[in-house]
């Protein structure tokens, strides 16, 4: 089992991330060792994920002496709402969960965000365990403590930082994912390397070249995949440890804001399509290309380095069509982004693969933004 630890520099809280094949069957034992005083475990998941893994997780928990209850949210980003949060909180209350008990998020990033925010809110905060079952959640969303729900005006506008007490990653869950979910996860993997680690970027590209984004069965693939997931978790943990709450006055390579590379455009695309056309990671794929185009046009990123980024996004798999979307609507949605400050967006742009820089939106002329959006949408929609 690969194991690493997230340590937060400004407070005592730390937690392990455990990565292995078959770790779901060890859930009860892992939680009992980490949180020995827990009596009751409340699982938040969705129907599809719970049908696949709920019996294994709940059985392991009961075998370790826990009382277990579960609630299933509807599947999809558009259900990550205040109303769903209210249902989740009512479930925790009706289950009789106490301050010494724990909430488990069993699923992808949507489940993790909602369950984490419910855990942060209920009784002013109860313990929280992440069991991510998608690639995107395993390498990114489950690490770092960001939890949130959406408003009609934008994504993740209401939330809290609530760090988990344990993250359990079972690589075998990825065998059940459709190809689009894998593409979404690989786009996030490329994002992390492109924004902060050329070595991680190259390692991800090499894996995609050798194995393929769809993870078609190859001898030894599971071990290589587990090692790559661990490398991404290690990178994300290093950023979170230095800048847990995304300090608005902090910049540079250790700022958590660099992990927003591609997200300004991505969140706008999700908003204007009502979360129905693009998975989050797919939207990030487009967002990286837009930011790359802006970086090139501002003279920051050489053309040949932008081409490396384009090739990496291509390796992640095909993206849904987006060149029919209104550029004006996308820009209007960007203006409502939660990352804006003083009425101006903060763009995460590239000086090189693995080297991001935060740039004030006033440095990106409107005509250049429109040109970059058109170029990026056109490139990906021709696949």
C-alpha cells in the first residue's frame, strides 16, 4: 500500500492518504485505527456508485463494529446545490450523528464536495473521510479540504475548508469508469503538472503515451497507475500544506491559486451549459488551452511549449463540442467567478510547462481573451 501524509503548516491537523488495490474492503479497519472513538458512520454517495461499492464498504464498516447509515444524492454537478445540502444535513440529523462520529464521501468530486460541506456544517463540524472513486477525485478533489455547493450564478460559491481525517484510494474503482470520466481525470492530471511540476507533467504524458487514457488492461498497469496517483497526491499535498486556504495575498509556485490553472474558463463553461454538456475535467481541458493561448499571445509562453500542452490535452481523450457556445456568455460568466478580486479576475497563466504565474485580468485585453477562447474551442472541437 502506498501511503503519504498531508501536513498543514499552520496547525496541528494531519491525515494519511492510503492507496492500494482492494482497499475498499479494509475501510472499517482503516477508520477504526484512525478514529477509534467513532460509533456511527454516515455514508453519502449516489445510486450508481453505491450499487457498485456500497455493499463492500458498509459490510467492512459493520464488520469493524460501526453503526452504518447512508443517503444517496442525485448524480451530477447540477445537483450540488443548497437544496441537496439541506437534504444531506437532514439525513445526518435523522441518523442521530454525534460530534464524535464520521461522515464518509463515497464517490467522485460532486459527492466529495457536498458530503464535505455537510460534515463541515453539521454540529459545527464532524470528522470526514474521503473514499474517491473517480480519477479526478483521487488525484485532486479528495486532497486539500475544499468543499462547496453551487449557486445558479456560478460554481462553488458557497462552501468551507474542511480537511478530511483519512483518504482511502482504491485503484480498482477506476475499472468501472466510462471513458469520459477518465478523460476528465486525465485533464486534471495534466493541469497539475502543467501548473506546478514539469517532472509530473512528463510522467503523466509518458503514462498516457504508453498505456492510453482509457486504461486498457496491460500487465503491471495497476502498479504504475497507483504510483502515478500517489505522485499527484504528493504534489497536491505539498501545495495544500503551504497554503491551505488559498491566501489571496500569496503568489508564486507554492500558492494554492496555481491549481486554478484552466479553471476560470472551466467554471464559466460549466455555468453556461448548466452542467449538462461538460464534465468538470473536460471543461478544465478547454480552460488550459484558453490559458495557454493567452500566455502565448502575451509573450509569456513560447509557441512550442503551448504545442506540448495541446498534445497532452489530446492524449487525455476527446472533448465534447464547445465551438457553438456564445463567447459573450462565457465572458459574462467569468466575471462572476469567485476568484475575482477588486472586480478583476486573476488568471493563472504559464511561463513554461510546470511554471505558472498569476496575472491580473486587467493585463488580458478583451479582444485577446475573445481570440483565445475562439482558438481553443476550435482546436479541440476538430478532433
